[in-house]
């Protein structure tokens, strides 16, 4: 895999993870307002974006497993960090949504 292909994959991961993160933060704001249905919709959009990011990541893993040499660059490290923290944030948001519902 050449550098350009790796960078494109990294930016796909960053793009979709970033969009997901924005949706999660918007969901948090809606939770505070008691708008749980809208918050849940935002979390669903975030999940869809993370699935797209995961597809780009999976392609890289499949290539690597097939013996394709992949030179790791700092942008890929950043992309992976972005993806994993956003996945965790989504899990926390889902739990917080349920807690908000119980409190009300």
C-alpha cells in the first residue's frame, strides 16, 4: 500500500469519526433539554458514521492480513485515536441517555 492510499484511508476514518463525534455532542445537548427522541436519532447517525470509519479501518486490516506492507504514519495513529475515543464517547452517551430517561 502506498503512502497516498494510507493517507486517504486515514482521512476517511478521521472524517467519519469527526462527524460522529459532532453528532454525539449534539445528542448530549438534546439530552440536557429532555429531547430524548432527537438525542437518540443523533446517536444513530453517529453510529452510522462510525460504521463507515470502521469499514476503512477493516480494509486496512484485511490488506495487512493478506501480506500487504503498510507503513504506519502519524496520521494513521491520529485516525485510530480519533476512532477509538469516539467509539467510547458513543457508548458513554448511550448510557447517559438511559440515565436521563430514568431520572425524568
